[in-house]
C-alpha cells in the first residue's frame, strides 16, 4: 500500500474549499433574492427623496410638528442618499 497522506490532505483541503464556496454561493443567492425583492421599495425611496412631499415632511420635522417617537430616518440628509449610492455601487458590481 502506498503512502497517500498527501492525497488525503489534498482531498480534505478541497472538500473544505467546496463547502466554503457552496455556503458563500448560497448566502449570495439569498441576498440577491432579497435585493431583487427590495427594488420596488428602492425605486419608491428614490422618487420620494428630494420630492415636494419629502421637503414638506422634512420641514414638518424641522418645525417640531411630527410626533417625538416617530422614526424618521427617511428625513435625514444622508439616509436615502447613502442607500441609493450603495445601490448604484452594487448594481455596478453586478454588471447592471
């Protein structure tokens, strides 16, 4: 019987690499499905940002008219802008 320690080590290494790659592909596939499902929301946010409605909502927030506990990340100067910038970069990376 020949010494096959190198062969066994190689197979074990390749098996780990296969499992790592399979897991990464599965995670990416799931993330892409979620990103694709969010496209309608992203388009709506893009349309809202900078619109007259957004400006009215922003002014109401600045005037203290809105309830204290209301989440208002969409009214931040950078919230939607950063999201849209990240989406453009992702789309570029995805070749869209």
